[in-house]
């Protein structure tokens, strides 16, 4: 379980006149922010995979402004075209891309939904329908559950990095890219070997 301590106070002041926010709501804000940060790291790793698979001096320019869906599709397409990748490496990358898509769908639910805070420690989010016509049935979440999604996104980043090493793919580090080695070198429950 991840500790989200705000210190001894029971509430946190949020700027712009929103007043005091109870600690459990502030923890949820922090958890959703962590998921957003982790998703940005996934996009960076996907850009590096794209650059490594594309092997073009312009790959970083092409990948630089693309969204997650484009990067996932492009990486899968490039992997299928690379004769130097073994069938096992191709299959592993496609499975990793599916995992990323599933986790990013959960990220989208957390980031783009309307949140409702009722009971301390429990919150509901209402995801909109695909055509934004109605809100779906509420889903209950705790900060810990939301953080699990962020941690899963970071774990898949680590797994993609391991895949790149095994497959011999050298992704180009993009300007301003965060170095995640410190995070990636932390012990993980999942076996990435």
C-alpha cells in the first residue's frame, strides 16, 4: 500500500478559492495526478520504441507530437515489418502494447471522468459514454486503487525497457526526456527477466 501522507493537518488548502479540501479528497487528487505523470512516462517510452524501430534520423521528429494511440499502432506496425526481430520478440512487444492500451484506458477513465466524493476514503467516478451523451454507472475507487494503475503503467515502462534491451532496439532519447532508470531499478513484484 502506498502512503499518501499530507502531514498532521486534516485538510489541504487548494488555491483559487476552492477552500479547504478534506485529506482523503486531496489524496485522490494526488493519486490521479500520479496516474497522469505515469502515463506521460509511457508516452516517452513509446516514443523511444518508435525511434528504435523506425531507425530514421527523423523518427524523433515524427514521434514527438504523437498521442498514445498513434504510438501504439505505429510501434506494432513497425514491429511486424522488422525482419530482424524474432517471432518471440514481436509477440512480446505486441502483448506489451496491449497491456499499455488496457492500462491507458483505465488512466483515461480516471483522468476524464467526473468525480464524486461522498464517504471518507471512497470516491466514485462517472465515465462518460463514447459520444458524451450520458454518464455511466458510478465506479468506486480509493486512492490506493488509482495509484495501482499508475504503478502498473510504470511497471510496463520497465518491461518495455527490458524488451528493448533483449531485442537489441536502441531508442533515441528525446530532448527533455526524464531518466527513469532510478525508478526502473527499484525492486518489482513482476518478473521482467
